[in-house]
């Protein structure tokens, strides 16, 4: 699996998310109602992730404001809501249960490891934080002060943490599912999905070395590739 992900230049978490999205698109039989339910949960989850990533300064300070005043792991809570939401579009309780189990095991293990690092880095401050804020699900009767809700949030920080790209991906997935939800033409939709995914993977494998440098130089890199094989090889090896 790692070799396949590496071939298409995916990190493990991103690659698994891509595979999950592909599996959803070729198996889901959404209706307008269930797509609305799935979309609502996914949008709420994405909003939580944007809120959290716009507040988080990774490895710099212990985040305790914004969504981190409600839960210690808002990014993972948002991801779980997104995953469960899209699983509901399949209208299969087994699929929903399997998605919940996989997400729970995946993030449970990740959270444990990350909290060990935070405890070692921030010491008593993190221990006190754990005593005040739940690990994942917020306590309904224990809300933080209103001023802490948006304190420290930065749109630029959220964009820097690549949450805008994730939000656009979720929106694209919802729009894609809208076609079979309204037309019920699942067979044609699956053919189109397979062709589109195949073209995307081939293009990614070929062009990713050109896109991995600074975003301001991406267009220049592509144009230079059209005229200079040496430039391409340099980027690929670098």
C-alpha cells in the first residue's frame, strides 16, 4: 500500500482519504434526503476543522482558545463528522458502522500518541488543560467564556494549514454525489468517476514533481517542463 501511495505522491493520511472518497463514489446510492444529511454533517465537520486550524499554531503554543476550549482534539472531531456524514450517503448501516469503527481506532491511536508528545512538551500546563477540557466530545453543560470562542483565530493561519483545499474537496464530493442523488443513474456515474479518477492519478504521478515547489512558481515550472526536460529531471530528483 505504501508503495502505491508513494507512486502517486500521496502521504499516507491523504492517500487513504482519497481511497475512501473513491470507494464512496463508486458504491454510494444517495437520495436527496440522505445527501442533505451527509452534507450537513460534512459541512459542520469542515467548519470545525477550519475553526481549529485557524487557531492552532503547531508545536509553538498550547492551543486553549476557539474550539480547543470545547475539546482537546477539534481537528479529529471534525474529521470524524465528515467521515460519518459521507458514510450516511451510502444508506448502509454496516458501512456507517465500519466507518465509525475505522475512524475511532485510527484517531484514538493518533490522539494517544500526540497527547504523549504534548504532555512531554508542555508539562503541567497540558495536564491542567486535560482536567478542564474533554478529549473529544464537548460537555454540553460546561461552556467556556464567550470571549474564548474566537480568540486567536486567523483566516491566514487556516489557509496556511491547507484547510481551504480540504473544504473545496468536500464541496466537490458533495456536488459529485448530487448527480446520482437526483437522477438515480448510478451506473453512468460510476463509469465517469472511474475515468476521472484514473485521469487524475495519471496526471498526478506525471506532474506532481512540477507542483511540489513553491506555489508561486508552479506555472513557471510547468511551462519550463514543456521546453526543458532537464528542468523536470532536476525537480524530480530534488
